[in-house]
C-alpha cells in the first residue's frame, strides 16, 4: 500500500504541490514586475512602443502591474483566477508579440510563466489558499 501511495499519490488536490508551484511562480514573476516599476518605466515603455503596441504607456503599466501585483496575488492565492488571467494575457503578448519569431530559448521564460498561470486560471488556487478560506462553506 505504501509503495502504491508513493508511486501514484493519493491526494486528489495535491495541496502542498499546488501551493509550492503557486507561491514560487508568483514570487519569481514578481521580481520581473518590481524591477520594471522600480527601474523606471521609461525604458520598458519605449520597448513596448517599439513593438507597435497601441497606448504603450498604458500597456507597459498593465504588464508591470500584472508581473508585480498580479504575481503577488497569485503567490498569496488571493483573487487567483483574475491574477492568473492578467499573467496569461501578459505572457501571451510577450510570447507572440515581443518574442514572436524568436527561437524557443528566447521564449522559454515567458512560456514557463504562461503555463502555471494558465493552470491556476483553469483550476483556481487550490485548497491551501486565501481564496479557499474565503469561499469555503462553513
């Protein structure tokens, strides 16, 4: 029985693993967003403008906001689906806009943020989250 439990697992939600993935993904992405906000938005806004994105000041701010505040919400498991939606949108623009046509090695980091965010958008934060504490039946 113990071997089966080790090999195949028995928890349907794998709470610890979901928590670790959510917390690490959010904390790691937050470093990118905070760097954009703290380093001055001018350089990043210029880069966004060079891509031909409409309203580059607004879009640059939304990307930095998503990568900092949205990532913090993801790490905490608070408003996880809206935060994950923002991150999925931001990473989609990075992958298909800023990094479009680049080899996979250049896109890899954006994909590595995109897929966990997509998981949390579809699944939610899991049982070990603030979202679950707020919404559980008492």
